[in-house]
C-alpha cells in the first residue's frame, strides 16, 4: 500500500546509541540533554535565534497564542490542516477566515484589512505546502493595525525567504515534527520566537507555568518534548539533506510529467521550496474522484489535502464562506511524495492520472 507520505526511518544503530545514552543519564524528560542538543542544532541549521521544542505542532500554536496574549478574533486561512483553526477555537479565539489566492493557496493578503475590527488581535497565516506567504505585506498590515502575527509554519521547516529563514517573520512561527513531516521527531514541534523578552514566558508556559519552587506566574500546560523524541530528531537531522534531495527528485518528475495537464501551486518567487507535498488541482471534483478511484485500485492512496475547507466546520459560529478555498478544497489532491518512493510506483501514479483525465 502506497500512501501520500511515509515516515522516514533513520539508522536504527544510531538511534540505539542515543537510547543507551538516555538510559545512562536516566533522564527521560523535563528539558533533558538531548532536547537541549537538538534545540541548539536546529537553531543553527534553520538560522533562527530562539527555538523552543515542544510535544507537537498543535500545542506549539496554542503556546504561541498564550505567549502573545491573543484574544478576541484572529484572521486566518480556511485552507490548512484543521489544527490551525481548532487551536484557536480551543483558546476561545474566533477564527475569521480570509479567502485564499487561487494560485498560491495561501491567504490573500489583499483581503485582510477589510476583515479587521476592534476585536481583531492577530493574524495566523499558514505557509501552505511550504509555499511562503506574502510576508512583507502581512508585516506591514500587522504593524499598521498593531496586530500580532503567528505563522503556522508546519510545512515550511527550512524554507528561506530572500535567503533567510522564513521562520524569522511574524512574532512567532510554529513547526510540527510529526512522523509524517519532512523533518520529524516521532511527535514534536517547536516555537520560533523573535522577541527575546518572550522566550522565558513561553518556557514557563510549556512547563505548567512554573517559574521556580516558589512561583507559578502563568497559567501553563504540559507541552514538553521527551528525550526519546529528541533522539529521533537528532538522527533524522543528520540525514535531512538526503531526505530533501530525494523528495526534490520525486517533485521534479511529477512537475515534468504532469505540467499542462493539471494545475500546480504557484510558488513565491522570493522563497525556496520545501518539496514536502505535491498538490495537483483537477478541473472538477468528478475528475478528481475518478483519478482517486483508479489510483486506489492500484493500492495507491493520495490524500485530499486540505478538505474540507475549514470555514465549513460545524463548530464555527457565526457561519462564514470562503468561495475560493471551498472550490480548491474540492479539486485538490496531494500525490505520494517521500524519500524512498520507488520510481516504478511514481510512474504508475503518473500513468494512472494520465489515463483518467
Ligand atoms: C501537521 C500540522 C499541524 C499539527 O501538528 P501536529 O504536530 O500534528 O500537532 C498544524 N498545522 C499544520 C498546517 C500541519 O500540517
């Protein structure tokens, strides 16, 4: 069975060495030595100042909102993984959906200002499929209206914008290191915080809000990464260049074989790509369903990412409607892409699509 992605398995021997180290240390969690080592290595690899590792990407978003005291309404995109929206709702922040650009699939920054009200305190964009948002426009709008910006950068692990990490934009960017992502630590995530003065608060928030044995200044939670996850992260990080190169090869083959047949995502010209996903847009939902069925018969299971459009979720009140996002959601499919995808499997994917258009 071929899925849209496959967990990257680093060298087992190397992982075992780290496990031995964890046993010798007898230190499993609570900011252990491997978590600290991974933080340092990631800060350097990504080119960011302050990074805090946490237990997953969803809680990273929640900690970001609480670190910045975001309340009321947040302007966000309807075209993302559900966690972007559900993390807001969980924290009593109402998502106000701004429709996406039909070519980039990112929220359309031209439409943000119309939606700003006195209740708006933040913008929560997503670099969807690793495609960098219009970060400079968003920065201007945010500073003009004194809004916080939290980027859900779960897909943009090492994307560069004008030669610098895109994670340096906004007040905070969050990452997910879930097993299905480009870089993973089994489960895990991170906050990249630009204001040095907020780092300590975020560190308290991931550890129950505790400052020291006498003081608990914040309402915190438990969002700590453990040593076994950090060990996996250290192993995967050693191999990240190979992972990226083989994904790039898969990506470029799809691009070459399917251009002019299907619509692709339009990439930000000032940014590098992540090669994490290969989304294609069909002419109609019927065509998508036909291709999906044919692929399933070959035991190939692409995913309808992102579907449904988040502005249609039942628990969102009042009801909202983003026409472009709903339309794209119905017609978009993410094709299998991962480091060890065999050439003949990829050829079957391409052939099956071509035969069913
Ligand atoms: C994966 C993902 C998340 C959630 O991350 P987890 O680590 O699975 O909690 C959030 N936002 C986006 C866009 C994602 O793709």
